[in-house]
């Protein structure tokens, strides 16, 4: 039940970051800076194929987003990269 409440809170906060207009692809873009909790949700959406990335270079959805999980004994990091290794999203995670 705690995880459901956390997911609901993250989703509600995420909806506040979305713009009002749709782009040429019918997508609504994230605007402004998002909180760490919203960042986790966006990472989950990207990793599970529920979100896409449109870059200025292609002006089309990127066909591949690479997810790199890095874990040390105390700290971890999630990176979301394009095929040219440019990082498009990332955040730190605790490792237990």
C-alpha cells in the first residue's frame, strides 16, 4: 500500500510539470525542472517504454534509449543515454 501511495504522489506531481499544448507528434512535453521523486517516475516510464524522447537533432522519437545501472557499495546511478552516449536523464540511487 505504501508503494501505491508513493506512485500516486509521484504521478500527481508529474502531471503538474506537463505543458498544456501538444507538439507535432501529439506529445505533451515536460516543462521546467522536476523534483527528484518525479525524476524517478520519468526514469521508470522511459525504462519500461511508456515515455519517449524527441531530440532537436532528429525531431522524431529516438528509436533507442539505453539504460545504464551503476552500483557501488554505497551509491548507485541510473543513466539514460542515446546511442551516441549523450546522457538525456539520470539520477542517483541508494544501494542497500
